[in-house]
C-alpha cells in the first residue's frame, strides 16, 4: 500500500509541448510489464495545442479546473470524466491559457490489448509522449483498434449516491466498468466521523482525495492525496470531515487464448498498414 500526500511543489515541465507541467502522484510497474500505470496531476502553463493523435494505452481524465478541448469529439467539461480508450483518435486540441490555469487528473495504464505503455515511451517523468512522432522522424507504431466509437464522457453529477452495505455513513457512485479487463471507475463519500473499510480481491485500487480530511491507516490525508491499494490489502479510512474519494480499480490483464488480430500499424505520416496474420501478437 502507498499513501502519498499532495506536494504542491511537485510540478515538473515534462510534457513534450512545453506548456503543461506534471505532478506525478503514483507510478507503478516494471518498464516492460503490461500493467504499468502512471497517475499525473497536469497543470496548464501556457497555450496548449496538439494535433489529432491516439495512444497505445488507456487514459482517464478528470478536469478539476477548467475544460479540455477534445477537437472533433467536443469538450470535456470541468468535473466530468473522460475515458480515452486505447487506440481511439482525438483532437486536434486548442486550449488557450485561461485564468485560473487548467488542472486535471490523468491516469494512464496498459489496456486489455496487452500493448502496455508501449516501447519505452510515455512511461516516466522524462519519456516522450506515446503515439506522437518527433519532428522529421518516420517510425511505425502498433495500435489496438478502438473498442468504442469515441471518447466516453461521463457526468458524475447525473449518477446517484447509493449506500454501501454494512458501512453506515458511506455512499458510492459507480460510473461503470470497461473492456474485457473490467477496470472500474467510482466515487466513495464518507461522512464526518464514519469509517470505510475497503478490500478488493479482483484488482489494484488507485484513489485520489477530491475533498475533505481523513485518516488512512494512521496517515492524515487531504485534498489530492493519492492512495495505491494492492489486491487483498485492507484499507481503513476514517473521515474527519466529509471526504470524497475518486477510485479507479485495475484488475490484472488477461490475454486471449487465441491471439487477437485487431491491431493497426501506423507510420508517422499517417499511413495505415494492416497486420499480416503471421505478425499477430
């Protein structure tokens, strides 16, 4: 289990466009493991633009301050959750610097396709963003064909709080589970003075405190503190004041017995080359 307090001085100018700073809340997985993930708090530092692109990994975004322009796929508004499926194209983006500056939670992790965080890119503080070729570089990338037709945008305000059985003063909003990996997104609200005991046998849980003050396993946690709870670990959270947790559950990746052929090979000039059967993985 990891419990990481929020460090307001932890931002680094790591985005390749040079206009977004990253605060790394949680990092997980060995470099070549399929289940790598990184949890980032991104803050806009200047006008931001990005061409249409896609990634080999999954992304979940929650804008805390300001909206995010998705280009052809519309606007991800403050407080909404956007699920960007692996292989799904979005953009072009054009976000002038606003006041206050845009701030959002971004979770990136390997998807059910088994490509992980691909090729050593997009995995750490100094890595190049995956899926975007450097200027003048021609290279090939392997992408899963997207399972959904577009970015999925969820409005948590339209979901109901439901009581958690056996936990007085604790409610949950379950926003859904996705792909054959069955990762899930939810909110948990703990009333002041109440306790939530959480244990999941099916997957790793990655939590961020959205509001409130609480004590988790003897550690005081406040807004934007991050928690990583491994399968089978029991987490005790006692709320000092009403506390809302944003939780994403990541079960292990299971690959099919018969390898999938649902991949594209993309070159940096945008050409698509469909895989030959003998190249399937």
